[in-house]
C-alpha cells in the first residue's frame, strides 16, 4: 500500500508569543503536531486564551479549517455562540457532525432540512444562505465543569478580539447571539461597536440548551425572517 505524506507547517502570532506546528500529514488527513515556541509563561491559544498543548492547537486549526471552508464571501447572519463544542460530532462544521442539539436547531431556524443530506450538502446550503457560525471561544472550555465564573471571565477577556474580527473581517449584516452562557457578558457585547444590529430573544441570547429549545428555534426563525434594519 502506498501512503502519501507531506510536510504540514502552520504558525500563528499573537501578542507576546508565537507557535509553530510541524508534522507529517498522512493519507487519512491527520497530523501529529509538535510545538515550538518562545514565551515568558505558558503558551496561550490565540483562539480562546487558554493554555494550549500541541493537541489543543492542532484541534483548533483543524476546526478553523473546517469552518473557513464554508464561510460565505458576504455574511448576512453571523451566529455567535459562547464556546466551541467539546465533541467533534457536535461541532457544526465537522464532517462528522450529527446536527443534534443546538447545531440542529440553528439549521432548523435557518430553514435547512437535514433529510437525506450528507454533512457537506448541509454545510454548503448554510453557506449559500449567508449564514456563518462562530464562537467567542473558538475552542472548548477546558476548566473544571461548572466553573461558571472562570468561563465568564475568559469570555469577557476575548470580547475585544472578537469585536475586531467581526468589524474588520466578518462584516455581517447582523449578529445573532445563541447560548445562555453569553448572558453574563451580554451588556459588554451590546456595548461593543460591531457595525450591525444584535438580534436577541426577548432581550437575552437565544437559548437552545433548555427544555423549550424547539420553541426557541421557532422564535429564531421568525427573527431571521425579519428584514435587517438599516
């Protein structure tokens, strides 16, 4: 059996640190990454602000690649969530996403049927509709379960960078907040100058994590059907 391999080199610079990932990417698309860096303290991920191992960085870059593949040229609706999902099957842009829970309800609100479709077709339809989903923390929150204060603090630290990305790069027509986890930083988000309206559910982020998630999806569908002000 012939196995193809090639050198994978990725790097990023953020503030006082930088990292480089080098590895051989083989036939099944996986890469064993190694980290080379220099910094005063621990290496921090530029996508979430958490301490980052080589595995953490490799997973972030893989998810970034998946999402970027289906980013619309012109984003109409940016769906902003709190933190990326822990499991690959729950990450909307994963080739193995099962489209359950919040991911499925966002797609339902966008008017996208899942019946008989492969993930690639679902992603492409979401893209054609002008939708793009991203997170304040582009990686899963890795602290102890239930550490709400720690998560809220990390979200608050990331808001300035997220606002800059929205204004300068993503440039959506509107931003929809999805996740009750964003409630502790809601006022800070609304105070940011994003350059577009922020869509809420009765003054709060849309919450797909409660028992009434289907009803929330209906309200989001109605909100998405409304014309964008201005």
